[in-house]
């Protein structure tokens, strides 16, 4: 495995899943190269590399292409083991945390963000995400659901607050780990998009 090959991240600035990987580059002090892709399809330069996989981000090292942040993170942890992303409390839960942060937590985050942005979301973006989902990207329904989404989002952030309440500096314990990275994506996304983020998060110092 030649170490001189550049690490290339295909991503776009607003992408929360990309933010996870950018954070890991920082945490592990990994030099990387950036290819900014369009927020919506078509991505004619990237699709031949991924074989049609259209989610973001994608990592490239030489001729190897890594799709999905779980796979990307595993590869980065393997190539750059220090500092580790494993939790003080064990590796299993650190990996499993993505099933919380990337699914139910993220679902609330996305609905809250797009429901709040409402008519600011470009039609081209809505159409693109409808093609990806094979279902309606129903902004009006998301807007109507804001009260539930906000309460559920508060519950998720509340768990972070509870975990840190014992005086642990990080969710993983003494050092930042994968649980911190995974969870942070959802706080970052709300902060990046919602003017009311500070107000929403004020109860969680
Ligand atoms: N399970 C994937 C999810 C990635 C994902 O859903 N990314 C969003 C952008 S942050 C996406 O791909 N949206 C559709 C697109 O960019 O085409 C992962 O962990 O990488």
C-alpha cells in the first residue's frame, strides 16, 4: 500500500456526511486533497469512478474508491491509527453510534433543516433528491412537522448533554472519538443552516 498516494475527498461544502470526514482529517492530522462536486446530479466525472454510487462523500486513494462514511472511516483508521477513533469505552459502540446519528438523529435534523428553509430550497435540489429517494421530498410536510422534529431533535441533543454532564470532555471519554464525530454532524448541520440554531441549542451548554 504505497503511502505517497494523495488522499482525495470528493465532497461539497454543505454536506454533513462530508463534514465527518473533514473532521477526521483534522483530528488525525491527515493531509488531503479536495475535489468539490456538485450538490446535485449530474456528476459526470465522479460516476465512472464510483460505478454509479451517488451519495456524498466519496474518498479516493490512487485507483481505490471508498463509498460510504462507515467504509471511509474504517480505511482512515486502518491507515492512520493514531490518534484512534475508538472509544475509551470500546470500539463496538463507537461504530454502532452511526446507526443512531446517521439514521434517526439525522432524519430529525434533515426534516428540521429543510422544513425551516421551506421555500428557500431550490426546486432543482428537490427534484434531485426525489430521484434519489424514489419518493416525494415533501418540504410542506417537513414544515408542518417542525414542532415534532424540534422536540425529537432536542431529545437527541439532550442525550449528548447528559453524556457530557458527568464531566467527560468528550462523548467517548477523555478524547474525541467516532461517537463525537458522528453526533457532531447533526449539530453542525443545524448550526450551518438555521438562524435560530443558537436559540435552539441554548439549553444545552
Ligand atoms: N450512508 C452514507 C450516507 C451519505 C449521504 O446520504 N450523504 C448525502 C449528502 S451529505 C447524500 O449523498 N445526498 C445525496 C447526494 O449527495 O447525491 C454515508 O455514510 O456516507
